[in-house]
């Protein structure tokens, strides 16, 4: 490509658009379905029920320790499918680019998307690009949609949680949210602060395969964090949830950053963690499966569902007291995903 900036012409559908597609998108995202460049992708018949999801990504900054907006978009959509027990098949990719965006930055993002798709085994099979005038956007916004297949016999829903079920968190809280916050603010912290963005479909499929019927609910605690996701589970199931404060896994550097900034890790976004609500008799088996995977090696049992006040989430403190944990109010950490 001769230009080093995105031009309005790149979104016109003409020669510049065709050059962008052929020299950038197909270069890094190529596969037989996408290569045909038809108006829609044809997916061969699959056994099971269809799962479909869509999400948009407007994170700032677009590059951050542990990932970037492209990798985040791929992983986020894969995880949304996985949280319903679906095996992801393919994704669509829609880009809204701002006139004047550096072509080198766009190429880095497309390379990252291609790497994330190949690593997860979930290809981009359809896409679209639009360019808005300078000042009408902010470098790049991404929309990804995903299709997956839910095998017969799998029914994952927050409404399926039962009294006595155990809540497992697949890893440490707040890594993504605090990374974005400190990066945006230019705050330097000791230790390793980086996003936890990763796909969770392989971990989920192991759980569903090895303990069939034992997983009742799955949620990825992204915006609003673990606290908000648990409140949603409690509300949808008509049950209460009790957590143990000392059981919550938080990296020391994340906790230190939260103390400096006055933030609560329970409300920070996660992009590579899931909450699993599991039958009590299978909870230790589920925990062992998680620990045997790269995605879940820091998993921990953090609470239990009870027949208490419906929709209430309570955390027990180290001094013997307890406090109610409400959903996130307001938007303390804008543009985290």
C-alpha cells in the first residue's frame, strides 16, 4: 500500500477499498471462506443448536500490555459463545476507521487478529470496513459477531443455578481493568501489570466433556467485574450468593494499584476469566480440571449459592462481618473494552 494513513477513499468500496482488502486483510486473515469475498459466508450444516453473539470494542488505548483492541475483539466474542456452552465456529469482523489513522497501527491490529484466530482455531469468514472523517471517530472501533454450536444435552444458563452450587472463578480478578486504567493515566507500577485477554472455549469444552451435567452457569465477568456478574446470576436464579473475601484471587500488583487509585478489584473488568457455577459434589473435580489448563491454573472457589434473600450477593470479611455487594453503579473506568 502506497499510503501510510487511512483515507476516506479506503471506505468507498472502490479501488482503494479493494487494495486494503487484498493487501492487508486477506494477507493476514486468509481462509477459503473469506477468500471468496462474497456478500455473506456459507457455513456447512453442523450438528447441534446454533449460538450467535455480537459485541463492539472501543478500548483506549488500542495497544496495551498483554494485548490490543484486535486480540480483545476475537477473544471477547469467542468467550461470549463459550459462556453458553457453544463451540465457536467462526467470526465476522467489522471495522470503523477514522480518517488519518496510521496504516502501520492498523496492520499491527490485523496481524494480532490473525494470530488470535489461528491460535484459537476460529476464523474470520466475513467482514466490512467503513471510514469516517477525521474527528468523527477515535482511530478504530471494532464489531465482531460469532457463530457457535451447542451440542445436544448442554444447557448453560444463569437460571439453572441451584442452592448449594459452588462458584469458581477461573483466575485472578481485575488484571485487564487495572492495566487499562494505569496505562491510560500514565501510571507506572512495580510488578507485572498486563491484560488477561485470552480465549476460554478450550477450558469450557473440557469442563463440559469431563463433568457432563455438572456445570450449570458460566459467565465472563467483563464490564462491571465479578461483583456485577454475580449479581446478575443471583437475580436470574432467584437465589443468594455468599462469597469469602479471603478466597478472592487478586495479584499483589493489582491490589496495590487498586489501593493507590481507590478502586475495588471486584468491579474491575476481566477479559480472560470465567465464573462457573458447579454442582457441589463436582466442584473439586471442576477446580482440578481448571488447574490443569493454562487458562485456569489460578482458579479458586470463591463462594456458594444459597436459598437466602433472592438476588442478594454478600461477602464475608476477615474480621467476621459481612457486607452486601451491589452491581456496579456509574462508569468509573470508561472504554475498557
